[in-house]
C-alpha cells in the first residue's frame, strides 16, 4: 500500500474531508468534522497512519502484531493505534482498520447527522 491508495480509500467514505490542521506534513481525514485517520506526508520508505480503535481490540491488535500495530503516536493511546503498512497486515486488513476507525467516529455522531450522511447516497 502507498499513501495515495490510502488517501483514495479514505476519500471514498461518506462525508469525508481532508485537511492539514497541524501543518503541511500531517494529512487528516475527518467524517463530519471529526478525525478518524492521520498520516504523515513526509513518509517515503515506511508508510504508517493513526486510526481510532475500540480499546479492547486495540490491545489485541498490538499483542498479535507487535511490529505493525503500536499505541497511537502523539494520540490517546487507549483509543488510537499507529499502524505500519506493508508489514504483517494485508492491504485488505489495513483497509478494514480504516473502516473500523471511520465507523467508530461515525457512530459517535448525533443520530440526525448519521441519518443525513446515510441519506446522501
């Protein structure tokens, strides 16, 4: 996986925007204004990104994939993981973690907003 594939996948989700709120080196993807993925634009050799994760699932992933899934860098380590692409997890599994993050954030939105996003197909 490379960064452009990750970007296209994120932008393919409903109501997603991309921003650079922390400066020109960190691309942030949001659903309805809430962050679900961050990725550094300065990565050339090692692509990694931060995704939100259910706390229990986060621990499971970190234990099973010690060299690939780590506590979220510069994030709340209970709820965020830093995931390295092109290591132990397939691209499909990586996209699944992106989906999981998106769904956690989406489900935290007010019901009315969820309905509006769902109706925007």
